[in-house]
């Protein structure tokens, strides 16, 4: 999945559907050697927007997986990256 595909997802979906998409996305990027961090965070931001409409927290195991991944890609060299990163951490994990 890429950012354009994620933006095309419905705004409202079940927690289970959302988790499935997030897992699919994580599976596709976790082992990449080269990763566009800003685009990755923008994808997670899109997921976070959709999570709002579930009115539920993500499963503990997925939140831990996301937290671990986000720690690995932390980069504070760009204020834009830090802004999106902060939003993702607060709203998705």
C-alpha cells in the first residue's frame, strides 16, 4: 500500500478492518532498507484519522508493534517530520 491507496480507503470502517490495513502496511515496510520517513508517517497519519471514527483503541499487540516501529524511524532533523510524528504517536498509539 502507498499513501494514495491509503487516502482512498473509506473514512469510516470497523476497528478490525483498520487494524488489518495497518498490519498489511507494516508488513510491507518493516524490512525495507530504504524508507521515506515522511511518507510513512503521513500514511500512519491517514490511519490515525480513520481510527478516530472507530471510537476504540487499537489492540495492545498492534499498538506495541507500532510503537516499536515508530521508535526505529524516529528522526528529529526536520520540523515537518517531528510534527507528523508527534501527531501519529498521540493519535494512533
